[in-house]
C-alpha cells in the first residue's frame, strides 16, 4: 500500500515541477529592435532601403534555357547532347568516334603532370590543391550596409 502512495506522490511532484518549469518559460518573443535610421526619422517619413529583387526565373527554368539553344521552348536530342558531344570530342584525340582507355586517361595524366611542379612523382598538399575543379562564381546580391548604432546614453554623457 505504501508503494502506491509513494508512486502517486512522486507522480504529483513531477506534474507540479513540470507546471512550474512551464510557467518560468517566456511566452512572448521579444520584438526585434528598430533600425536607428528608421527610429530617428520624422513621423510619416520612412527611410528607403534598397532591397534586392528576386528574378522571376527559377533555377530549373534557367537550366532549361541554357540547353534550349534555338529558344523554341523545347529541347531536342541534339541540344541535350551538345555539351557532352563537345567534351567527348576533346577526349577523342584520334577522332575515330570511340574512346579508348588511353584517350580517357590522358586528361588525368596531363593534369597530374601539370600539378606535380617538382616532378617528384607525388603531389604535396599544396600541389594537390591546384587540381581542384574551378567552378564559376555567380555574383551575389549585395545587402544594404548596416547603419551605425546610435551612441548610448553613457557615451553621450561622457562627451558633455
């Protein structure tokens, strides 16, 4: 019998402690501070901040447009294979329409030889770093500069 009472008491204690923890949790999220330029502007006059606009085209639409060379709204087999055909032609050195292992491996061998500057037959970490694929970088949208924070009351009282 005592076990049941002890279990009920422990359960009640857990419920009460859970309610106390819930009561201590903040219920509202504090609002973000206003930008100083907007806060100090006269009433009715907002500060115009240039916000970058998003383009209407999605990533997939842009990708589709890169393949659709004649801009007719459809991608033909030739348009789809064109980038791959150009890459294959660069590797097919004897132009027989077939790619042998040697033709395929020559690009890697050339890349290794160019990276191994000291001709030791092995690449150091610095030499290996030069073999990384160079990716095209797209310009990022520039966000407006953050305005300087207004002086605090302590700073203004020290200057007086």
